[in-house]
C-alpha cells in the first residue's frame, strides 16, 4: 500500500535526547580509551553544542560517561562499549518506552491494535537490547 502524502516510513522515532546521546556515546566508543572534548563530540555526532552539554550531564548522572578536567581533559565512556546496550541507554534517558497510543475506539479492532503496538514496541526493545555501542561502532547490525 502506498504511503499517504507527507507520511514517514520506517521505525518510530526516538526522542532527540536519546538520538543525541547515542551519537555522543558512539563517538566516545570509537575513541576508547581516549578522552574526547565537547567540541569534537559535537562535530562527530552533529549535535548542537548547547544541547550536547545537557545530554552529557544526563549521561554522567546515568554513570555512562565520565569527565576528566584539565588541558587534556574531556569525556570518556565509564564502561566498556561492549557492555552498554542501546536499550539500556533508551531506558536510562527516556524511561520505559511508551505503550500503545490512547485508544480511540472500543471493541475487537481497538484490542487488536493495542496488541499490535505493544508487539512492535517489544520487538524494537529486543533489537535495541541486543545491540551494544561496540556492535554499532564495528558495523555489526545483524539483528
């Protein structure tokens, strides 16, 4: 069936916060064990610098990133890239994924759609839980 004009195809979007966090984490994973300054992180991940500092603060609170101060300072992963799954990043930053959209009807069709959206969310989480930062950096996206 063709898409409606103006509609998107592909997976449901993640929040900009999670997208930018994953971009920053991937840049740090690729640089391990070195530290990376904020300017390089912003450039590598195409992240607006003002937004980057908020994301890095979230990642520090979640104990995924650590900061080293000083002239050779910067940010680094607090854990090995092979131990950080994308599903964990999503849950740490956005909490549990949203459930199905608010029901707009009743009956069998609405119940089927609830099951469909729940199954789609669970499938997405299985994929994200099966991928680590190291997998993505290495291009191992076979899911």
